[in-house]
C-alpha cells in the first residue's frame, strides 16, 4: 500500500464508499447530505453513485436515530449523520432505551449494526450551542461503542470498522478535523474499535489525549523535549467505550506520571474516568498526582478572546506536564 495525503473529510467519505460498494445493506441518511453533500462536504458525490441509498431527511434528530434503530433491527446497516452532536440530547431516549438495549432485550437474537456520525467540538465562534464535546455522556451506557478519531487515517479506519461491526457505534468526529490533511494508505484501512495507540514513545510522563486535542498534545510533547529534556509518551485514545486501559497502564508503569488532555470540559470528562481507573489499578507505580487538562466549566462564548480562554491550549498542556514533573521531584527529595 502506498500513502497519499487527503483530508479527514475525504478519508471518511472514502470509507463509506468502500463499505457501500461492498455491502448493499449499507445506506446513509441525514440532514443536507444528499443534495448538499453534508455541512463539511463529507458526503459529496455519494448520491451520484448510490442514488436512493443516500437520503436527505427532515430536521429531526429524534426521528433520525429512531428510524436508524428500526432499520438496523430489520437487517439494514444505516449510517446516520447528526449534522451537529450538540443536538444529540434530544435523541437520548432512542440511544439509551432502544439503540443500546435492543440486542440485550432480544436475548442476543438481534444485531444492531448502526453508525451514528456525530460532529462535535469547537468550530471557531460557533458559540454555546455549536461548540460542545459531549462524548463523556455515553461512557455509562452499556450496549454501545464510542469511538473518536484524531487523524484522516484512523478516521477512515475507525469508520470502516464501525460500519462492519454488529453493534451500534457512536462516531464522534471533531468539527475541526474535516479540513485537516494527513497520510492515508491506499487500499483497506481498518482501525480496531477497542485499541489505543502509542503515537509518541517516552519515558518520563504519560500524556493521554484524543480527537483534535491530540495534535496539541504532540506539539506540547515536542516542545517539552526540546526545551526541558523531558521525554513524554503520548497515547491516542481513539476509543472511549471501551477504554483500552491496558495500554495506559503499561505506559504509566514505565513513566510513573499521567496527564490527560481533552477539549471537553474537564469536570465530568473522560479524563476523570481514566484517572479513577489508573488510581484503582496501578496506583503503586505513580510518582506524582494524576493531572487533567480540559475546558472550563462554562458554556462556550461567541467572543473569540473568551472562547480562547475557555478552551485549553498547548501552553496549558505544557504547564501541566511541568507541574507533574515538579510534583515528582518534591516527592522524591
């Protein structure tokens, strides 16, 4: 396989095309996807090749998810586009009481191969109702998988794996990822739905991140290495249900320190769950307190300076890593 550079939007569109060609049960529906090609261009051209298997729908997220659940139980493999994950709240009954539970309530006799594409995160001045990261809401709902890509390559790989999986998958994709370019191999690309990836090896601090925040985490790690000689290991989470705790545990056993960074609000976020599991299972390896980086506990403002203030940046990640090392030095003196 050879690499080429394409956008995240192109990579995910390629994933859908490949799966729709391979399996006629796969179809796509959502708001403004057939004629417009999606708000981020991720569905452009699908209608031309697949016709009625790509459908525009009314603006009703509740109806979208409910129809998707019914179609999946009946034997189809729907890909549903929510337009914006910010409005996923009105679909909670369908997700919580239908999508997540149907397979259990039918005693395992029914599969539910459904993918819910949910663009989340900040979109530059999207303000309070279009800038939210809500992925942690779904960590306590058994019966669904939740994945969250960070690059065009794993964007394609995770989406293909999600479409092929017999379980319902919520696929959170940060709105800022769609124009991002990256290397994507030609041919089959499948990314496991339950595995994190060590994207930068290190020995001094473990830094766990995901989605668009991963690029900031990697930049912070490089700066820390150049400026302070601190070697940071960076893990791309990729899946938050389930969490690949073993990869995190092995890294923490090596480094003795853990920092978790995500775009979502720090309070009640994915970072808190990871911190709890590490504290419960490998606390004896920790040489410093677990630290978290995330957005402030406030609705996202429209004002650009205030928006920048709410979201964590590379400088905050750098400062938190240095704080972790400083605490270790105080403990070991």
